[in-house]
């Protein structure tokens, strides 16, 4: 391990990170190398991630709408 995360390596290779995790796990099992459960170390579950992303998306949409209104307001002021 040279410090690169599986997620980063998967991105660099154009692979799904779960696929690469699976391959690494299979390799380790075949060569009797101890493995860790990947899901135990994840920062958030898929459900938590989905909730967080939905909240962020809602805020981003609100900010976008405010900026559109401000741009329209200032465009009128300059005319």
C-alpha cells in the first residue's frame, strides 16, 4: 500500500470502487492475507449518504434560485 485509497485507484482506472474492493478481497483471500470488512470502515451508509446529498441538493437549488433573482434584479437596475 503506497497510501493510495482503493476509491482513488478505482477512479484512476475508470472502475467502480466496489468492483475493485471485491477484486482486492478475492486476491487477499486467495493468498491468505488478512482482510478488513470494507463496510465497517465506511464513513456513512448509503442511506445516510443519500439523505446528506438530498439536503445538499436542496440547499444548492435554493442558492441557485436566489442568485437568479439577484441577477435579474441587478440587470433591471443597470438598464
